[in-house]
C-alpha cells in the first residue's frame, strides 16, 4: 500500500487546530493566532505535535522564520488540503 493513499482520522483537538488554520483563507497564521482562535493563551506541547503531524501529512504547510523569540524562530501555518483527512 502506498503511504500517500492513506487517510487519517483527526482527534477533536487536531480538528479544532485545523479549522483555525483553514479559516484563515490561505493566509499564514502564527501559533499565537491559532491559540487565540481556539480560546487558549498558548498552544500546548500536544497541540504542537498535532500541527507537526498535519504538516508531515501535507494537510498544512509549516513555515519557520528567524525571530527574537525564546526559540529563535517564529512558526506560521497555512492550510493546504483536506484530501488526506478521513471525515
């Protein structure tokens, strides 16, 4: 079986993150903007893992930019496609 033929079922938390990114209309959104859209102050480690999973599977794009932040980077996310999502 080709891995590209696989679909994934999202948890409720992952679905909420994806919806926040998808509603940005193809505009990149920061982690802070995503947290705000889902009613949180900051994203948890679990949220970041879900974002990475969505990016690895081609559902969203993850952009990394150097910035004056504790990590040294700012991350932005952009919606690509729901093609790999099992509804």
